[in-house]
């Protein structure tokens, strides 16, 4: 990687720089075909059993935010990566890197929250690790969770077809705006909360649409626009979104305007993007909306032959491209 | 946990404080019976398949040391946790937390080393994650790996019996002394190298002793003495080690004396402690010694009815207890 010889914050943003680091540096040494797919979870065989396996490290700042904390996030985040791969999450690991001097009371609050989250999601934390580093050598607390689930659906990018419909399970941008509001002490309306939630409870209901749902992803780092860009990267397709159909809370829209950012690039932690065969869109939408986590589900666009890339049909009738940004606006959003 | 309300370095040492934090804080919220066993890997059922699942975060300082680096360590460390549980490691995750400004060249060196280690151990890295935090918010690079393996042996503490023999697969203390030498710039004989190695290559040969080998652990953080204390914690047994039988390199012994530490409390990264039925000790020892990773294997003690705890019969004929220390001498050894 010749462009820069030092790691920059943007290398962890979920944007263009992240992709470059992973493709040019990590995949240079790790060439496994499953890893190379760069899915959020790996689909694997273990004997006769098909499983999904995933990992994520959580470095969110601040540790506590409206609607959640790093404990809850680290459980639901990994549960969701398994769910998006069409798996039922079963087992989780939980590994702590703690800064010397961190409050044991805060640690307890976070662990309690993680334990509750695991219970809600129906997963069991079966192994863990605890490391402590000197004061100033980490920022309070980092958590890694890895997860194993049993595969129930067969979701691959290769399933995606022209004419498929893009659905999102609910409102966009809540998590990122809630965290920014807390971190930057913006004092925006306190009704903005992270959407942090266990998507496996929703996707379990979607298993009946095996074959109809072609692909799923949760739009975390980089938001809906970045994740859609990743999805159609290396495909001959484009995606056209319809601005008028995007479910965005009024408060989130207002906060985004103040911050000068586009909610389409803001992280979500309890939302699912589903790419669905046109034929049964209404049924899928109905099933989603019947579940608490999908109440505001909406069709937001479709897979198109042309133009390449991700585009937005604006409310006033124009179209503009939703490019993969070099780096997302705010680091450490998850 | 009332004694202290702040996390101390010792809470990550593998000693008494670590145990207190985990038992009094973590297990207060996570009550799964597999987790409660506090094994290095969890034995689980996934459908018809018996698997082992483990995780470890690596925060070693320095990142590069004689005989290895954090990349190699993070692969072999997790491979070894699976191997000690009697599993054949198959899949690994690899998650990076990188400090802004870290050298991409160093990152490449580390990833290359991790990839080579995975190849040597015969495991595949199938998923990963990359996070970047601001300068000063992490110490260069932390790596988490989680691993999945298929269970081949049934190793439980409950198998351990009075009269069982304690074996170690080779020399003691090499990793910890190599890291200390590098970190403290002691300038001790450069022949001291970390023993960092993939123990699954050795334990695969030991699968034929299913039923004979009752239990295995790799004596990492806290060394042989701490790990033996953990093993017999909650059992009615004691362990008596014989000082004269301990395989310790001359250089390691000399360095330990200079540092004023006991090699029995120093971390290893490529050694296996096996607790073996007396009847077939000679065969097990022969098999171990026939493998490059077990060439210096030795019987170092036995499981006794009395006294409780871990004891050392010294070379001059006395006995003294090997207590679980409050905290190991040096933090961030792995």
C-alpha cells in the first residue's frame, strides 16, 4: 500500500480507506476464499454441519450512549452479523481489554447489560478473556465478541438479480446520531436513541423466505450508502434508491442537517437491509412489519442494470450518486 | 467486588487478582455452566458435532520479540487453547484494533507472520475485523483471535485422579524471559527465544491416549505454578512437583535469577502440561519426545491426596508451597 505508510483513522471507518487497507494489506497475506468474500460472517462447514462464524471488536466512544452501551452493542453487533448471514446465533465469546484504573462499577454495568442482551438474543456466552493494559495504553474498555451460529438460509451476493428490491427494516441513522449527540455533547433532542437491537429475532421470521430473500446486511459503519456500495462492488449492477421512501426520523433528519451529514452514511445497529425478489416483496414487507424490529420497514430502492454504482433519486426528481466516501465522518461509532 | 473499585494491572495477570475479577465480577452476570468452568476453550455441541470454541486478545508489549511477534502469538495462542481442550483447530477469526499512526509496514510484517503461523498450524482464517482508534487511545496494535475446532478427546478436570502424573512437554519460562529481555532491554544472552509454537501438531499425536491423558493446559500467563493452582482449585487434591525434574534452560535460569523471579511463574507459549494416568506414562512420554515440540518433555510431579495446593519438593530435600500470586511479575506478556 503505497499511498500512505501510516494507519489513519479513516482506515477504520467502513469507507474507501477501510476497503483499501483490507484488500491491499490484509488479503495480501490471508487468501482463504471465504475470507476474501469480506462478508460480515463466514459460512463454513464443520463436519456435516453448516455454520456461520464472525468476529467484531467494539471500540465505541463513549461507552454509554442513549439506547445502549458497549456491552449491549458488542453482543447485538455480533448476533446481527450472524443473523445477516442467515444463521441462528448460538454461542458467543467475550473478550475484554481494560485500561488500568477503569471503574469496576462501570465494568459491572457493562457486563450486566451484555448479559441481558445475550438473554434477549437467545445466545450463550461460553468463553472469554480478560486483559489489562497500563493507564493511557487503551481507552477505558474495548470488547471483542466472536459468534457461532447454525446456517438456515443461503445468502450470497451471487443471488442478487436485476429488478430485486432493496428493503430496510426500519428508520435510518438512529445509532450514529445518538452516539454523536452524546459524544459531542450537542444537546440535541434527547428522544434520539441508538437502535441497537438483536436482528436474529426478526430474521428468524424471515427464514420462510429462503430463496426469496437473496441477500442481507446490517448497515453499521458507513451506513446504508456505504454498505450498498460494498454489496454491488464487483457486480455488474447498480442500485437506485428513492429518497422519498427512506424511513428517517424527524429528529435524526434535523440533527443530520445541523451536523452537515447525510443519514445514509450514518451507522445503524439494529437495522437490516434485505435484497428481495420482486415477486414476493409484499409478503416479506408484511412479515417484517408484523415484528417489533421491522415495524417501519420500507422498500427503498431496486437493483438496476444501469447506471453502475449506488444512486439516489431525489425528492425533487433529480438523481445523484451515493459514492463510497474515503472515510466516514466520525470514528469509533461501534 | 469491594476490595478495590478500580481495575489494576494485576487484574490481567493470570494470578489471584485475575481470578477474583473473573469469578466475582464476570461470572456474576454470565452464568453459563460451560463458561463457569473457566477453561481456555469451551466444549460445545453444535447439532451432532462436538466442537471447541475459544477467544483471546493479545496485548503483548513489545510487538516483536525474539522468536516471534504478536501475529504469530495470536494465531498459536488460540490454536493452543483449542489443542489443550483436545480439539483439532480448524477456523480462526482475526480482529485488529490499530492505533492511528501505526506503521503499515509493521502491520504487514505482523499479518505475514500470522498467515505463516496459520499455515504451520493448519488452520484457516475465515473472518476478521479492523478498527482504528485515535493516537494515544491504544498501544500500537491489539489482536483478538477466536477459534473453532472439532473435539477429539474428552478432557475434563473431573478426570484427574490421585497418583496421576504431571508432565510438561518441554522447557519452562522461555517466552516470558524472551519478552522481558526484549522489553526491559536487559541485553541478556540472545539465545533466549520465545517458545511460541502450534501445540496442535503435538497433541494430534496424543489423541491415541484418549482416556489416558486426563487433562491438558498450556501454562501461559502466570506460568506452570499459576496454571497448576487453577487446575486443582475446587478439587480435593494437591500437586507435588519435583524441582530436580523441571526442564529449564540454563540461560532462562540465569536470567530469572538476575530478575529475581521464579521460572515456574513465567509465561510459556508453546508448552503443554498433561495430567496423565500413571499406567501409561512411559508411552505418553515417548510419544511426546518423538515430536519436535516435545523433545524435552519430562515428568515433573504428581497429583497427591495431601497436602492441598501446589508444592515443590526442592533439590535439597525440603518442600515449599507454590502459591497463586496476587499478580504475575510483568503485565502484557501475551
